[in-house]
C-alpha cells in the first residue's frame, strides 16, 4: 500500500456545480496499470472573498460500481460569511472548516461545490489517498 497526501484548491469561476475532487479509479488498460484508491478527506475549507455572504453547497456523490446506483447527498449548504477584505487571496480572513472528522471516499466518488456568486468562493481540500 502507498499513501499520498494531496491538496486541491479551486476558485469557483461560475455558479454551476463543479467537481472539486474525484477519487481515482483502477485502470488496467494503461501501462503501468493504476490501482484503485481509498481516500480519507481530512479537510474542506471555504473562504469567501466577497463583501457579502455567499451561499455555498458542498455535495458528495457516492458512486457504487457494484450496483450502478449512485447516491448524491449534501454535506454543507449555508451562507459563508463575508469578510471585510476584498482580496482573492486564500486563506486571508476566516475560512470555514466543513469537516470535524475525516470523510472516507471510494473509487469514483466525487466532491462537488456550488456557489450562488461567481468567482468569490475559494475552496481547499486536503486528502490522503491510499492504494
């Protein structure tokens, strides 16, 4: 088994649901073959660089490769407080941490983020991938 720590950062450019992180899947068609991954998502932080509150939705899509029944659930849906700063730097201000415990994700699972205001939410995800 190999462990890889990764971080993913995203500034939501528009107001559509956007994939922040997708757990890698096994692929036997490439050389060398890639193994499937189990991911421990340690942290999801959101920072609002706007002068007004921004509604943020973070959802988790559980992709079930055995039954093909995918289930999407909302992890977070609330207004992220505005800061007094009008900068697009991360993490100036007070980022909101969404997780209090690690979140386990399996091959193909996806974390999505959506905002009601474009180009103002900065999102950072920290994950441990185990192969």
